C-alpha cells in the first residue's frame, strides 16, 4: 500500500492587507560578560549586528558596576567604576565602563544599560551570606549580590553615572538608550528582599531622573513567571509598589516606571555529564506561557500601556554552559536554534497584537572568546564562524517597514506534536510594486527529527507581470557551518583550509533566484518542501 501523502500546509500572504508599521521588536541582544565587549571577537560580532539593515541593536550586559581585574571570564565581569578610599570616600573611575559603551556605540548599536551589580566597597557585608576570611573571593562568589551598605552612596553612584553619561555622550544620545535596574532579583542575583529591591529602585529612579528626566528606566528583570511562582509574586509586588507604595526616597505615593522587564526561558539544562543526560529539547509553548503570565500581571497591575522588554528571552537558562556540560546544549550549534527563535518570536508578536501591548524579546546570546569550536554555548558565533541562528536575525532585519497579513494552516504552539509552520511578511513601503519580504519557518520540538512538510504558498496583492523571487535558506544542508564542522571531523581548533571551509559554510548562502509570473489578478503561487527545522527568506520584487 502506498504511504499516505502529507496534506500541504497553506500559507497565504495578503500584500494588499497592511497591518501598519512593522515593529522591529527583535533588535535586542545581551550577555553576562561585559569585558567580552571590547575583545576582538566581541567587536567583530557587534560589527555584524551594527551592519544589519535595521540597526541599531540594543546591547545589554551584566556586571557593569562590579569590582575585579577587568578581564573577561564566564559569568563574571568588572569595571571598577566605584571604589572607596581609606576614609570611605567614593572614588569613580570610568575607564573600562566607557570602553564598553564606546565599543557598542562605535559599532552602530545602542546600550541597553543594566544598572548593577553592587561594587565591592559598597556591598553590605552584614548580610553574611557565604562570607569567609578572603573577602575578595567572597565578593566574586556572592558579595556583588548584596544590597548597599549605604543607600545614599548608591544614590550618589547613580547620580554621578548619569552626569558622566550626559557629559560624555550628550543628553539626546543617552535618552535614546534603555536602562534597567539589576537582573533577576527574585533569585540568587539579589541577596536582599523584594522590599529592599523596591528601596533600591526608588533611590535609583530619583537619582537617575534628577539628571536624565527624559530617559527610560525599567525593572524588575525577574525570572520567568509561572502561575503561583515566586517570580510572578515578585513581579506583582514590585509593580504594586511602583503604583501605590510609599516611595522609600521621597516618602510619597508611587515611583515612576517607564517600561517593564522580565525574563522567559523555554527550558533549563543544568550541569549533567553526557552519560547521565536525558534527552530534552527547549519548548516554545513553555516560553510563550511565561510571556502570557507576565503580560497578565502587568495588565492587572494597571500598566497595560507600558512597553515590556523580555530582557532575556531564550530557549534555556545557562548561556555559558555547553554540550560538554549537558549534551542537550548541542541544539545551539544547529538549525534547530534558528527555527526555535523564529517560532518563539512570531508567537511573541502574536501575543503582543492580541493584548495590544508592545513586547520586545532580548536574545541572551553572544560569543565566547577562547572556546573550542562549536562548544554548544548560547552564542551567535564560535571562533568567528557564524552559527545558523545568526541568519534568523539577519532575515528578520531584511523585513520591510510595512507589515502585511500572513496566515498559515500549519501554525501551532504544541510543537511536541506537530511542527509550527508559519512566518512574517512585510513590504518596504505601502507604495504599489514595493518589494515584499516573507520569512517562513518550520520548527518541531525534537532536534533529531528529519523530513519535510509540503507547503503551498500563495501571495495576493502584487502587480501583474514578471517578478524575481530570491530564496535564502537555513537548514541542515544550507548556511550551516556546524554540519561542515562535523564533516571535517569536529576539530576543536580548526586551522587553515579546514577552518576556512567551515567558516564559508557558516555564511548565509547566496539565494536561489527564479523569475515567475504574477497573474492578472495579482496573485503568485508556489509549492515547496520545507525541512522540519528551517528558516527561509523570500524576496519578491519586479523583474
């Protein structure tokens, strides 16, 4: 008996149906290690993002206030911005802080400036958590999570920083950045209570806006909220404090909050040697559930008019861990990561439109200087080789400014059962004959799954006549340096011709270009087989 053929997925793009301006909500990236910014690999990646069509991208990084040797290290960084002299007087040194911001700006990007963590000389050692004789080691392990020993000195730190930014970069430029207080204060990143975080926010907001009244400040950057979770309770506690609480600095009601941040993750893959690692894959459904729960809290607390930045929006929770820490991290090397981003970002945009709220995910991924090739860290590049996920962002950047309707019979959030097949479409402008870009993808929650799905794509609202259709492809066999790395024997540090072969295969391949005829009614139809983990970009313009 002949095997039953799959029913084609129908994707309909209505180029004549404008949905308004395409929100470029994806232009946010970040990483833990602030000192990686100005290292050659960090500068190279910043230049890639700064060179994308819709740059600037907003760049967030941790540890910007921390004390240390100002060298890059996994999950730590430092600038020595604030120290105290022998009499306890504050001493400010912006050398490394400025180096980080200058590098971001010179690449054509913008800072998403996280205000934290606690400088060594300002940390309140009375918290006692994990303290032993070597305070330097204690600080590096946990001291940077402590509240300040003196909130007035923290206020001075924020005020001095704001004045320095205005003096160095100009108020107009600084007002175009985003600012956020701390990171994940509901877990080990903050050793104080929720009330103490609110106190820190009140002091920060007063000092910050006294210098920069038109700049945007946010919080609380909590972890992914689930119904009944501590992160949900912390988020609500903070929002209610900002709305109705007694301000710790002014003693008045409420605190200004310009936009809101929290995090969402599709799974968690802790350290587990491969022999003990159960196969798991990150979940689109899990991540989108956290987005929805967080949006509900924001709306219930009366902040439905505020923009939300998901200041870490990722498939999992440990960027610096790789496949040698947990074998499941291998998905980050492959086309799976690219299709995961496409699926979750389209899902986030749908929720934002449903709630009539602005929601912007930030990809907490970067690059790790010195790592072995394709180590499986959550990164856009490895040893200067672009991973497939980089091309998902490149394709998003190509989308035009005029969003148009796209509907798919294959759209699904339950990607354990069937692939999510959908996309986004936008024109360069609303003028007749304007070039049209369509990003389509397929994603299934099984990184080892093979095969493809028949897709029937129809586009209406075009001008009759010949068009040129350019198709860019990211999948297992296209624009995929990881597969070439495997073919080359998985060298840890490839060199010479082998390195160049891997690097070249990691670049986005030249498109397949076809001339097609648009009917007199203005429609164009095509059929294809979409690989189960893939992201395509179709550019349609007059021939």
